[in-house]
């Protein structure tokens, strides 16, 4: 008799509770007094722009953009005083460590993600008694005859939406080289180093430069960065440079030598060898292929 292995599925994001589902059609001078709570809130500007604040920082949320308010963050929302906006707001409880990615994030979602926002809204209407444009709603009541499986679909659609946003924001064509999974998201030294590398992609940073900018010791950074990302700091730095090089090659405005100089490679030959090692193609071959697409 054959033996089968039952693979236990892991969850990157698990939504445990839905707090509110709102679809507002605000007048042009609407504004809230502000609030904070111990759960997440997602704000999507479906029509016209709105002005949000997060712990005192003002954020312009343009039409088609969404913003995340993390738990216990004081936030407000206001129309822009000129146009009457339509806004979707969803609040929920999620303890998954991957949610740290969304802290202070403003994102312009692709159409593939927006469809899940509308699916959540439609299932919400068929599941809960949601008053029209009531910003003071604190508790949603189930309908007397809610649609079959509506609560589960709301949970599933929201989880898929968040995963879609994570993938779109973090994955490259070579796979997810940037996104840090699970508990790794909370490793501040790694995030600090990545920020320095990203801002210095056109420079020639040394390990000493990175240590000075982040105020961490060499041995500690080497250990935690490799354990978290699977790459050394310089491997990661080179990968960022090559990703930028691919973009520049597709834009077709600079020669290979000019790109090599722009990204602070010592010589074009080293740039070409590094590019081929990481992509499988020379810069010239990559450029030709992209022009054929």
C-alpha cells in the first residue's frame, strides 16, 4: 500500500477578524475628527483624491491609490475641498508578521488587485447590513439571510489582495529576491542596509561606508544580513545594480559603457561579466532581446 505524505500548508497572511467594510461617497468638504485603534485599516481612493494623516504626517492619496494605517496609529481623512470623493475603507485584524511590510505604505495597485477590493465590497453587501456612508459604524450586523460562505470569501479575498500587493511590490523577474519573509521582516539592521544600498546604487559603496551609515559593526552586519537574505551584502548590492542596469538597457538611452560608468563599475568588462553571471545574457544580448519583445 502506498504511503502518502500530507503537506501542512503554511499561511503568509491570516486574517482573523473583519471589523468594518465601508464604501463612502463623501462631499467635497468632508473630514473626520481622527481616531486610532488596535487593528489595521486600508483606505482606497476610488474616485478623486483625499487627504490622509498618519501620526501627524499628511499624505495625499490620489485616485487609484491605497494606504495602510497600522494598529494604534492616529489617522484622519478629509476630502480635498474641490471634488467629492468615493472611498473604500476596510478594517481588519491580522497578526501575521508579513503585515509589517504594509506599515506606512501607499500603493497604486494593479487591476489584478483592484478586482479583489470590489469583490470584498460585493460580498460585504450580501453578508452584512452596511449602512450607507456611515463613518461612525463600529459594529457590522449580519443580514438575516446572509449569502452562503460570504464571511469566508471576504477573508479569502482580503488575504489574496494582500498577497497580490506583496508580490507586485517585491518580486523581480528572477524571483522574490527582495522581500523578507516571516520574522525576517522585523530585522531592522537588514532593512537599514538595504535602504543604504538602494540609495547608493549609482555609487561605489564599501562595507566601511555601509557600517558608518547604519552604525552597525561589520561582523554583526555580515551575520544577520546573510542569515536573513541568503546573500552577502555585496552580492545583494550587485544584484540591485544589475536590476537598475536592465531598466536602463530597456530605456535604450545609454550605451553599455555609459551604464557601466553610471552604476560605478570599475570597467565595462567587469560590468559585462557580472551582468552575464546574474542574468545569463550579456548586456548587449539582453538589450537586443528586450527590443524584440
